[in-house]
């Protein structure tokens, strides 16, 4: 959703003109999240929820199965990341996702915008 | 709450959520990778082997000829006691939480706490020449509390990983002298 695609706008030094200022906004919010400690809290909260609901165990099981198949010396971290990313993203419980999104939103409304 | 801002918020929230999730995914992958490389996880071959050996151990114990009274099949210790060939009590391993027969505990711990051979090589070994005599008071063996009645039977089993090495290297404690 690029809304600042103005032709008259001078090119930005880092060449991000075709994306408007969205990455910059994201960066600013990211910095605020980190500096306020909220990012850390959110991370811990998400970690905890994912452990509670068994998501982490599911991912670990996937990894173990893969390792067993390939042999433990033939596995790289990258392999495992690529293995569990699609399933991982898709299998987060809705309630967990909703909780985190809500929390992030409150942060956005209170801090950034 | 204006429309565009809401959409923006939604989009940003999703972005950051995805960010957090990706980080956690990388963490989990990294952790699994570490466990795999260090051999900390009980993979299927090991589990199968442990199951098989556990079953074997239990069969030996259940064997009617293994009474704990006088038994000409087994060596008698200095108190005149015979011990069953494999210690019968079942414990819960404090490391992994599984139920393990005491007689199988030492080899299990080997695997459970780190890959067998490497873990044992950390224990210092005195000269190979000093065999049983020397080993009596050895303070070094990591398995002293556990391996009470297993050693002779390790020998008779011919399980090379435990019996052979320890005897030839010498610091492994004398089985029957262990208190």
C-alpha cells in the first residue's frame, strides 16, 4: 500500500523512493519498540504463549524428524529455518496472534501515531 | 479513529508480529540445530537400542533363576550376598525424566548427558598397567554412584562400550568393592 508515490518528490539518498516513507516509519516504530523495552516484552510474551500452546514442541518435532532423516551432521540452521517457517507461521493459534496484535496496536496508538 | 490510520495500524501490527515470530522461529531452529549437533536429543536409533536393552535387562531380572538369595550362577560378595544380574529398581532419570532400570542407568546416562564416549573420556585415566588393584579408591570415576552391580554383567554381556574400555584403562572402580 504505497501512498506516497509522488513523481515530484526528490529521490531519497538511500533510493527508497519507490516505497515512500513506509520503511522509515517502520524503522522509527521499531526503534521506539526497542528503546521502550516493549519489543523485548512482546517477544517474551509470544515465546511463552507459543510454548504453552505446544507450538514450540511441534516445531521441535518437525526439526527432529528432519534431522533423523538427514542425519545430524548434514543439517544446517538454515535448513531448519526454511523447514519450520511456513508451518510455523501458519500454525500460530488465533488467540495468540490476536493477543499479540492487540498489544502491538495499543503500543502503536499510544506511542507512535 | 480514522480509516486509513486503522489500516496502517493493522498493517504495521502484522508486520511487527511477523518480525517477532520470525525471530522466534530462528531461535527454535537454532536450538534444535544445537541439540542435533551435540547429540543431546534421544534420536530414534538410540531410543530403540535403549528399549531393546531395557527389555533384555528386565527379562534377565524376571528370569526365575535370578533369585537374590544363594545362587551358584553368580559371584558372591564379601558379605556373602549375591546381587541380581541387573539391578531391578526402576528410577526416573533426573536428566530426561524417563523411567530407567537401575542396571541400565549408567549407559543410559552416558547417552542422556552427552554422547557416550566423549563424556567418558573427560574422566582422567591412570595408566593402563594399574588395573583392578589401583581402581579401588579411585575418586575420579563419574559413575561410582550408579554402576554398582552392572559391571560384571557388562562384561558378560560383552557390551564393549562399558566393559572393555574400563577394564583396560583401569580407573573404573572395582565393582564389588563399591559402597
